[in-house]
């Protein structure tokens, strides 16, 4: 339900900071969030994997992701950036949804926080008129991180299940807590007196009112071809609802994530950056894992 949730589709290759609008379907709700993409040169400061705030490979094996400041130690409750998008469908009252975004702390940040959140609303939300980006006061966003996100190497999922009030059609990502409630953690003098997170692989799925057993009873089938492969392969499948695939290495690190639309029967997957080895490919619907397949990469 999230258009361009992997930030891969753009209208223009970014060539400077503050150009989140170049990522199709995404925009700012405060200040000037960044759009980073491998199409950009390093001198623009918005290239991937290397850029002005550090180094991070794309979460899903592509080339694009967003970047936002969520805490500024020098400006009380200000200096906040938020990104927003309009969902492809309106959330239905009393239905359960699972929402997820993967985030990673920039290498040069002095602080990490615990209060990253995803907020759903019937109308777009914006920061109040402040020259420095006053925080958006949402005490209880539907999805909120449960841990301090300090990892600069891996992508960490901010994910939860919630029941919609009905009519929600906008999604906003950022830190909706005051500085005092953000549960900040000093991680070292690294150069940026605040917190800046990369954001990728944003998804929202309708789980209806079904439980785990009901998901497992659905008619599902998956086949990877070829397997072994060189990191490029096809998944043939039959599912009743849109699904997510995650590829993880033997240590459990997420190396690729993508969606499988229910209205298709096959999907070509490109994971050319995977090294030779054995991986686990997990298929889930609404946060419930249906199957796990072994994926062998041998180039």
C-alpha cells in the first residue's frame, strides 16, 4: 500500500541535499529531507552507498533511500525532518494492518534515539510554522520503535501491527516525541551533533481479522528458479494476499527485501551484490511468516 516504498523510482536524479520530492510519491512534512541514490555522484553529497553523513548500502539491494534529521542536540525540540506519502488505498475501520520501515543510523551521528515512529492520518500533517522545524506533536503514533536504534552497519525494522480507525490515507515517518521523551543516547563524538537516520523499504499490509492459523491455511506455493543461482532468480508463486520476501544471511542479517503482489504469479529478483553462500528466503503476509526457503548463490 506504500507507493515507491523502496525509493527506487525518481523523477530526477538528486544532485543536492533536501530533494526528497525527487523520489516519486514522497514529500516533506518538515524542513528538507534528503533523497539519496546511487545515480548521484559523490560530490553532490547524496550518493549511495557513500554520502555526506556516512556509508550505507541500500536495504533491498537497490540504489535509493531517504535520510532525515530526527534530533538536534543544539536546538530544543526543533531541527526535525519528516517524510510523508499518500497510500494507494484508504485504511478500513477495525481492520488490522502491519506497517514497517527499515532505518539505519548515520556513521557521523553523535546520538541515537528510541522514538522513531510511523503515523497514519486522514489528512497530511506538517510541522508548525517554525524556521527550524518544530517537532510534530503526536504522542502515540500507530508504530513506534521499541529499541534505541544505534546500528550504523545493519538496517533495523521499525514495525508493528495496529487496528485502523478508518479513513487513514497518509503515512508520515519521523520522531514525534519531545527531546525529553526521545530517549536519546550519546554514542560518541562523530561529527554531527544530533541524529540522522537513513530510511528504506517502507511497507503497509492489510492482515484483515485473520490469525496465524488462518494465514497458514491459505493456499500458498513458492518455487525459486534456478537454485543455485548467481543472485538473479525468479520466484514463481500462488498467494491470496500481497506478500513480502526477506533474504537473510546465515547470521540473520537482512540483505534484501521486496514485495510479491498477489495479482502476479512470478517475480524476477535481482540480488547481484550477494556473495557466494547459503541464504534464507522468508515469505510473509501481514508479518506472519508462511514459508522459509534455502537460497544458494554460486557465481
